[in-house]
C-alpha cells in the first residue's frame, strides 16, 4: 500500500511536467530509483521520501498560482531570492522552507 502511495506522488509530479531526471535531482537519487518508485517496485525512505513529498507539495501549490505548464521551468530557473540557486536544487539540499516562502509570496500576490 505505502509503495503505491509514493508511486502516485511520483506520477503527480511527472504529470505536472517534471522529468525523471528532475525528480532524481530533487530527491538525491538515480533516475532508475525514481523509475522503481514510479512502478511501485521500491519505496522512498528517510530524507529521500521527505524530498519527494516536499517537491510534490511545491508543485501542487505552484499549479494554483501560475500557468501549470510553467511550473517545471520555474523549478529549474535560478532565482535571485535563492541566491541564484534553482528551486529544485534548494529542495535537494533540504531547503524546502526557503522555496516554500517564495511560493507563499506568489500565493499572496495571486490572492491580493
């Protein structure tokens, strides 16, 4: 059951336009591991599980505040507010909160 739940998370992120290589970079694993998660052959654990869930949460939030087709671009674009780091790299380094704060700014701008 748990394995299928994480396969669904990977599928959601992929359906949002991110490539397997992007998910692998954000979670710190090889693309074959992402494929194993996607096909419910393996379950992410520990920090890798956390990075996958964080990436999924960010993607979900971004889809509500920008053109969903732009989400994959935004995630790989160097951002000044992250000291020119790409959001996907920040997530990989455990800096979810920094990325989340940027998304919160977008959310506040969208609803004001």
